[in-house]
C-alpha cells in the first residue's frame, strides 16, 4: 500500500479540537481507513510449490495409515 502523508497545520487562534476534527476529516476523505480495514484480514494464497509439498505429505501419510490398517496395527473407527 502506498504511503500517504496528511499534514494539518494549526491556524492562528485555532483550538486543538478543531485541528483534530480537520485532521480526521482529511483522513476520511483520503480513504486510508477504508483501505486498511479492507486489507486487515486479507490472507495470501499459498505458493504452488507449498501446495504440492503439502499434497505429497498428505498422500504419504494416507499410504502409511492404510499400510498400518492392513497390518492390523491401527484400528479403524
């Protein structure tokens, strides 16, 4: 996400609450909060290599379990 710089300078005879209000309005108008909330729970996809490795692990583990079942060392539910 690109960095956005928002700057609010204090005008003469301006109190802190109005500065904060102006800053909050500029933040809302820029859409930063919406972008952050949207990307908050975004989960990256696994790479193809990682998917293949996990599939191979599952296949070998299933073969081992099946082998143990045939030998009678593992009880089926």
